[in-house]
C-alpha cells in the first residue's frame, strides 16, 4: 500500500469519526426537542453543560452547528475527489510519492 493510500485511508476514517459525532449531536438535539414540555430546558441545559463542557447539549447559536456541518461536507467532498483521482490512476507507490513531493508524473 502506498503512502498516498495510507493518507487517504486515514483521512476517510477521521471523517467517519466526525460523522458519528455529528450524528450523536443530532440525537442529543432530538432528545432535547422531545423533552421540552416535560422539563425546564434552560435549567437542564445549564446543568448538563456545566457537568459536561466537552459535549454541550445546546449551543447559544445555530451558526456554529451549521458551520461545522458545512465544513464536514466540504471535507468529505475534497476527500472523495482526491480518492477517486488516486484510485482511477491506480495505486503506484512511486507516482504517489513523486506527486506528494511536488514532482510530475512521467
């Protein structure tokens, strides 16, 4: 397996992890939306966010969530383009290393 393949595989796995985190956040948002009538949402959110600052239930603005999703979709599209190009050319370790070094294919 060429270094380029290894890099693309690593990037793909990182994108999978990010996607799962986004899914988990969406499930959390759905849970909060479904519980709005049964609990005091502001108090619940404040308590949860204080106890778990690394995974807040709610953000103050939807802009952050939209930016994160947009950035994820852009990164997936970029990774997909690089991967398709590499796979369509075949996996040639010498070519991949030469391209990463800024050289030309011969």
